[in-house]
C-alpha cells in the first residue's frame, strides 16, 4: 500500500563505533529504514528511531544478546514511534527477566513509549528510569 514502509529482513552488523555522546565503545547490532539498535559499553541496549514491524527483530536480537542475571537496560530516549510489535518485544523481555528473577529497565523512555505503556496498562511490567514529567 502507498505510504507504508516495506518490512525488510534486518541485517546484523557487529561493529565497534565510538559513541558520540559519551565517547564509549558501542556495538552496533543493526539498522534499517526504521531503527538503529546498538549495545553500549555498559551493556545497555540503545534504540533510535521507530520500533515497529521492521525494527522489532533488531531490538529482539540485542535484548537476547545481553540477557543474563542482571537487569536488562533498554534506552528508549531516541524512540520516535513504537507499535504493538515493539511492545511485544519489550513484554517478552520482561517475561524472560521475571523468569530469571530479574527485570527490564526502560531508561529515558520517550513520550510515545510512555503513552503506549500507559494506554495498554503495561507500565508495571518495567522499571522506568528518567521519565520526563
């Protein structure tokens, strides 16, 4: 249909890049027309762009890569849009974390992320840090 983005298979790019914001090493998991996903040197997943049908699989790949006994930290400050595909990725990570006795921390979630969590009643599934009032 006209005006819709075409979903493409995500490409995996494991490359080290300096982070312009912090000067820390970042591993880029991948990017496409919707999203860029990377892991910072502290092990947090950084998502930038839209978490939608095309971006969700990249987010899933990064989350699965860092899962362990510690809380999973996902920085969503640069997320402009999130749909049910993105919510599914976040909720699946939360369920897996709870099974391990851990949690998912959503760091600096954008207004669109906070709105989706609020509308769907899923805010309590996550630890929110840096939420703008």
